């Protein structure tokens, strides 16, 4: 009986978790770990070699359970870094169990 309950509990946990965690799953990561995604970085926009990457600006959006807030746009990152010309744009993703997630846009330019 206990073995059956354990198997049923695991089936429910892992069967329902992908649907529940979809609320805060950052789908823009190059790779995604179901339990933890830690500082996965990836490109967003290409390189403009006519611009020097002397400045860095960041912007974040965060989510907990099924509530998300923040502005992780390229425009916000440019404003935060006082950037007017973009060299390239990267992203960083952090997520734990689909309960908490953070997406960061990183803009390099001048």
C-alpha cells in the first residue's frame, strides 16, 4: 500500500510539475534544466563592429510562482547603462524548480 502511494505521489508530482512550473519557466534560455538553471548565458542580438563595447547595461524581469514583473527589454538595459549605440546583446537566465526565475538582458555598447 505504501509503495503504491509513493508511486502515485511521484507520478502526480512529475506529471503535474511541468504544467505548474510553466508559469515561470524562462523559455528563452539556450538550455533549460528542469530543476535548476543557473546563470545560463546566450546571445540575443549580433555584433556591430563599428561600435566599441565600452559600456554595459542590464535589465531584469523576475517571476515567483505564477507572478512575473520587471522590464528586461533591450531599451531598458540601454537606458540603465547610458548606451546609445549597441555592439551586442546577451541574456542570462536563472531558475529554480520553476518556482523562481530571473531573466537578465545585458547590452554592450557606447
